[in-house]
C-alpha cells in the first residue's frame, strides 16, 4: 500500500488514518487546526499558558475519542467542542477554588446593563478591521466569565440557546439573560472605545 | 421596557422566538422607537462580534507543541491485563464473596427460631453448599462451607476410588 501524503490529504482522510493509529496523520491535523483550538481556549480563559495546556489536553482527548467522531460535524467543530468543555471544567474548578459561582456571577449586575442608554452607533464603522479585532478582544476580556462564555458560544460557535444551556449546565432563561446583558455590556465597551477624542 | 420583552426582542433577532410570539414583537417594533433602537444595538453588537473574532496564533513551534501531545498519547493504557491478576487481587476475588456468604449464612441461622428441647442437629443448607451443626445445650453452632477443593474428598467418585 502506498504511503499516505499527509500534507495533501483531506481532514476526513487524516481522521480515518489517525483512527488506525497513524500518529503522523494526527499530527498533521493538529498542525492545521491548532491555532483555532488554542484561540478558542484563549478567548475563554484569557490566559496564554492555560490556553496552551488546555488546547493540548483537548488534542489528547481528541485522539482518545476518535472512534466516537461520527462526522456529523466537521472535525474542527468537534475538536472545538472538546476544548470548550475542558475550559468550562477549568472555570468551574476556579469557581470552587475561589467560591465564586460561574452560574451566579454577575447576574446581579444585569440590572445596570438593562438600564444603560441604547448605543446607536455601529461599532464596526470607521475602525480598521485589525483594530476592531483587537478592541473586541479587549472588550471580551472585561466581561465576566459567564457572560463572555455565553457570548462566545452564541456569536462565535453559533450555538442555539438550548445547546448553550446544556453545555453550561443552566436554564435557557439564564442563557437568554446572560446573552442580553453581555451584548449590552459589549455595546457599551465598544462605544467607549469610539468616543471622539 | 420590561425585561421579558427585551429578551423576546433578542430571541426574535436570533431567530429563536416561537412563531406564535413573533407578531407581538413585530407590533412592539412598529410602535416603539426604543424597541427599534435596542434591536439595532443588539444587531450591531452581534454582527461586530461575528465578523471580528481575534486572529490568535500559537507562539510555540509545531514540534514543541506536538511533543507534549505525542508523549501523552504514546503512554500505554494503565491497568492490569486481563487474566494476570496479582495474588492479592486473586485472593480478594475468591475470599471476599466466600466470607460474605459465610457471614450471611451464620446470621440467618442464628436468627431462625430454635426448636425447643435439648440435643443437637445437623442442617443441610442451600443445596449442600454449607452444613451447620448446632448444639442446643451449649448454644454452639458450627458451619462447614463446601469449597470446590473439598468436593473431591467429600464426595469421591468411582474413578477416584479406583485410582487409589
């Protein structure tokens, strides 16, 4: 049988090869998608070292569970779900350590966001694309973990309310509430960045 | 605006509002400028996020990043191979159920109502697995457990006898 050209193979072919124990195929998958998996971990954890460790742990779990990957979603989507779950586990551990609840945190601050004046300016206007990326990332870092997580899952991972609720182990009502407050807070933060000098 | 209406407005934007509730939100939007402004803000924020996620890249080299993963997935699966139990595990597997069975048997026998009068009795319990001897005068009870190794001695078959 001819040796596989890993760099030219599709993700599906690499997954199939990795399932049979081909580590080189798995390494190629990691090389292709490691930035995305790391980026998701970083946006959730806001810590580079933790993000690197969690992304590597996600790849190890991915290898161990390859037989469970049925191809209903893309391989990267599947891997992203794994790293998100690891990040949530890590956030819950943090919560236990500092007796701060990810389920309850900042819920009380929602009243403030609810009463904020509506931001009428589109934050994407008049800012360079790269600049806006940086600003949005900074603003995300100012949100609570719970609000940031729900925003990431909805806006970046395009998950429905019910799936977010399942992932975060909370009610759909809580998801809706957190998402609303998170968006309002983001609008406010981005508005602040755009104040005329 | 009440909170539940705000959340409905958001669900409407996200396509998550049940069809039966859409007319209520659409009527609100038609008559309330604040509702329209809030919807616009939510939409702007959402679109800003969707299109502008930070483009983060790992600083570690491919080889360095992969080396830790490779070490982890190359480790053999821990745990005792099937069929190669340690002596301790083997003893636990055999003796624990036998001991538990003996204890239950004794407890059951002691709990049974005792016949009046003196003397002694043999009881054959549960299909020859255990035998008990009880002396009513002294209150002593002895239990014999029928281990597999003893079966050959207790009930020798014809072939064994011939071999002797």
